[in-house]
C-alpha cells in the first residue's frame, strides 16, 4: 500500500482531532483549520475519527478498549484537515449509538484517525469468491444496495477477531441485512485501505497502526 501521509502528518491529524473536540466541549466552538497545517492535509480525502476508552472488565479484571464514537466521510468531499475536525466533533457528540462525550472524559479517551484511500468495487462472478479476495486487516469494506449502506474500517476485523465470512456478516448486519445478506444479488461491495494513526494512551504517544500485522502491531 502506497503511503499518503508521513508519520508527522498522521500525528498532526490525531492532535488536531483531540484539539477540535476539546475546544467544542469546553468552549462550545468549532476550531478552524490551523494556519500551520501541512499542505498535504488540505487535499480532499476520506477520513474517519474513532474515539475509544479503556475499561476494566469486572469478570476478568483485564483492561479492554471499548468504542465511544466513530464518524467520518468515506468520500473525499472536503480538505482532509477540515474533514478531520468535523468528524472528530461529530464522533464525540453526534454518534447515535452513544451519549455525547463530556469534558471530564477527555483525559480518559483515545483518539484515532483513519485516512482512506480511493474506493473500488470488488468484482466477482459469485458472492462466495469474496472470501478469497478480501484481505483482513488491509481492506475496509462498504456495502451498498438501493436502499441501505454500511461501512467497516479495516482494523475492525482484526480487533473483533473475525474471519472473512464473519467480517462480511458483520458488515451486512450494520446495513440492516441478515448475516448472509452480503450474498444477495442486488448487493455491491467496495473496498478501500486506510492509514491509521492512534494514541496509545489518552493524551499519550501517537503511533501508526498496522492491523494487517495483528491487533497490537504498531509502527513507531
């Protein structure tokens, strides 16, 4: 996969996402794209911002990460820095699955930014062939029909321990279809890759994630 971002640019986006949410929650304002933004981040690109937090499992006493919000733009409809700001605020306050983040949570959550590549349809002769061409940890997926759609980022298959068929069933369920809905003749599947940068700890070091190498694989 050809890289679009440098490590410094990826780190910049994660810091920008956190800064945008902090300003919105504590001051009620949407920040503008900073004047010092790297020029590449003014190019239009699809992006998702994921906010998560660690909790202690009461049964196992093991720390695990749970989702707190995830919103973004699959298509490159606005400059990347601007899209990151918008996605971060919406992930914190508009994800319908979760209550809005509150200022006291800012030091408990992790920010992750996934910058998407171009989107391409997966062409197969029969649905079963999807099982042989989808790359876990590399391919994010989009399912589309005439009346519904869903997207899953590439890291989710690895984080949830899914095989390819389970990954497709998870995608179908997100679109409101039965688990085997990805086999329906009117369904179209698309894939994309993503460059993923994430905090390891709240306000902590930022690394490039490599889900194709495993759930805990990072590039420092």
